């Protein structure tokens, strides 16, 4: 049994997978016994990254507490986004770049959240603070996580630290940010190979907002109109998801990685909250949000705000 | 109006005062506009430190939200231990070494908790990470905070990092750890100049445990029997405190800084939880806990555990 397992959130994105691997590599070089694992399927973008750098995907687990004594969370801290049995394992570290919510610990731990665009940017600092050199494959995973989370620096969550880290890492990984970055983003921005179930679950996160439970899924495309043929089918699937999980609201964000606008589809009893939060009117449950690409910075805060009023 | 104010918890101890000053100094050297403030009276130990290094006490405030745009919390993260109006100010950073509880943020922030004995030990790393030299007075404040929080390295919360930092800082501050450290601790371990109100409030913290509210105060002495002449008077004052604040339990920890044992006095409806947590029987509300000196590591976790059962 490994001493410590490291994992990102459910429905893992490229940052959750790559940061779990990159942080395990660092911890192991420092003499710890760590294994990266994942809480869900590898999405096409992440598969592109793993294939490119010839790295094996971490083991898939749903229950973690019988697998190791300790857990390290990367890229999330909210328990409802983590493993099912997260309360039954000792969390010794959290490295993240999201808001803090519902996190409780009995004892002090190493908890490092920074307001940057990507977990891998914090890991880049941790490698330096521990004076460990980053190898080529790990640098490749880390730069991919930054490209993914910042949409190649176009997201408002992107900071100077992310850009600087990505440039450093791209040199070690020997990739061109522009060329590799766009190829990687496009590999994930393709609805054709996805079922509607995948579209609404691949990058979905659940949030407590006031007394309501809100699920927000996001998918990247190269043209938001791609989603229209799926609309009826998507709505039916979302409605059964709402019923099954007892959600008050479900928001699907369809982000155009070229224009940086998003189309949102909102369903649920609290649908009106979306209109209040963004000062918009939904037409057939749809609206376009200009310049909105970041769930964390542009969708969660205004929505949380109207739920707390 | 200052852009950012920095403060430790209510009923500030030496770490809360000294870390607020030391972190403000660092932030100001990095070009920010910060002011350290305090949420309560300076205790005798901290006064000894400020006098020794000729440093002015920070300004006393109870309400913070009209004083600055942003807040940085040091040495605490639980809102009930912070300023009364903490929910009305934007928290941009937290530097702490305690458990995480009840902390919520709408947006990502810089949140750094490490399982070390003292906030100043983390600040010592932040100075290095930012490549800023620590001046003599600031080093004096920081080493004092470490001596205070670790009881001169005797607390189980003390780590190798704390000891290494204290040795580095004592050289810059030009003090002998043994001589200065014991003088400093003794200056605060004196009940004679204190009223019973001061004894139970000077270093008191409130905790949510399960559905209960628990207040835990701590005072250092050089002989636990010093407390006995105050017992009746203390109990009366604690009982009115319980009534006024609607507490379920009040625990006073009287710690002998020479033997490293503590006498505890427990009152309140949930008094039995103390007996369960420490496998002891209270006699006239009192019991001795051998080798227990740390509220954070040796008192809060077992108590939290029995309240959650």
C-alpha cells in the first residue's frame, strides 16, 4: 500500500491529471512514497497530452480511503468535488488555485492556495523552493496544464506567473507554446466524438451556493453553434441529472476557444438566478456571455453572489 | 486609508502581534501599502518583546471593514476568531499554522497554511522566497513569536523548521535563545498582575465543534498551583461567560512552562466531553494532563473528535 495518494477533482481536466502526476514526481524525488491517481475518465485533451509526452494515465479510483493512509489534493479543495469517501482519509496537503469552501480539518496541514490560473504554476514554484530540477516529461505535463486552464493565456484567471511558468516549462519540454498549445486545445474542443452524457459530465463541478446545489459543466468548442444539434437531447439529459442529484440549477458553459465567448444553457428551478447574475434574458434556456471563458472567475462568483442575497 | 491591513486573532498572543508586524514589513518592502493592526490588548509577554526590541504596538481596532479595502489574516483563519466584521472586508491572503474551519471565499486568494509551530516560521520562508533580507528588529519579533508558540521548542507542535528558523533569526536579532527565551516566557507566566477576567480572556479562542460552541483559554505559569487561590473566582467568571456567550463548554488550560504539564479547569453543559476526550475524571472541575502544552495539537483534536461522534 502506498503511503500517500495524490489526486485532482472528479471529472478530471488536464490540470487535475497532470498536476497529480507532476506533484507525485516531486514528492517521490524528495523521498516520499506517493502515487498519483484519478477520480474519473481521461478527457480527449488530456489523452492528447499523455500521448504526446508518452506518460501513462494514473490509476482510476472512486474510493480512496482503503488505498493509502494519506491524501494530497491538487486542483480542488471542496469535498463535494473530491472522492466519495474523502472524509475517511487523512488529508495532509492541498495545492490548489480555487476558492475555499466547505473545507474543514481537525489538525493543521500544508494548505497552499494561490490566486493563479493553474495548479501547475504553483508546482513550478514548489520545485524551485525544494531545489529539484523538472524533467522533460514532467515539464510537458505542467505546461499543458497551464495552457488548458488559461486557454493559452486568454482566460482572465491567467496571471503573469502563469505566463512566465509556461515559457520556462515549454523550453524544458521543447514545445512551441503557440503550435503545441493550439493543437492541444483543439484536440479537446471537438463535440463529434462525445455523447451528450460526456458533454455534461466531462468537466462538471458541483457547488454549494447559499442553501442551493448548483452544477456547472463546461465544454470547449471551436464554434458554439456546434452545440445546437445536440440541444434537445442535452436538455433531456440535464433534466434527468437535476432530478437524480436533486440539483437546484444546472449550467452548461460552451466556450469558443477562438472567440473567447461562451454560450450558456441553464436549467432547473433556480434558472432565474442565472438571469439575475449576468443581467441577461435566457431565450429557450440559452444566452451568450461575451468574453466569458472562466467558470471560476466569471461564473461562480456572480452566481454565488445572487444565491447569497 | 491604507490599502491593506494585516492582523492576527482576537486576544492576540505574541505570534499574532509579531507576525502582523513582520509580514507588513515584508509586504511594504515589496511595494505594497500595508499596516499591521491588532484586535485586542497586548499581553505582558508580548509587551516584553516590544519593549526589548523597541517596536511600537500596532493600532487597536475592533471593526476593520471601514479601515482598508483588503485584509490579510495571519495566525488564524476561523472567522469567529477574527474581527467582528470580517465578512465585510475582502480577504486577500491568509498565512497561518492552524486547522482550517469555517473559512469560505468567493474567489481564489493566497492561502498558505503549513503544519509548523508558528506563523513566523512561514514568514521566514516568505522572506527568503521573495529574497528580502530580515532586519534586526523584525528578526527579534519573529524569533520571539517562535519561542512563544513552541514554548522554547518544548511543544509537540514544534518542528525542525521552527527550530532552524529560530536559530537563524536569533543570530540576526543578536539574542541568546536560552537566556532571552526563558526571560520572555517568564514575563508572561505570572498570574499576580492579572485579573480573573484577564486570565480567562487573554489567550481565549472559540471553536465550533459539531453543533457545539467551545471556548478554550490558555495561560502559562511557572507553577500550576498558582491558580488555586483564584479557583472560586475563576469559576464564577467562567460561568457568567458561558451564559453570556451561550457556550456549551469552557476549558481553561493552565500550562506549567517548566514541567510541561497542564492543569485544566472545565465548566459547562458539555463538561463530560472533556472526560471522554482525555480519558480522565474531573475532580472539582479540575484535572492534570501530563505532557499537554499545546491547545492546537493536544486539546482541540481530541475534543473535536468526541463532539463529532
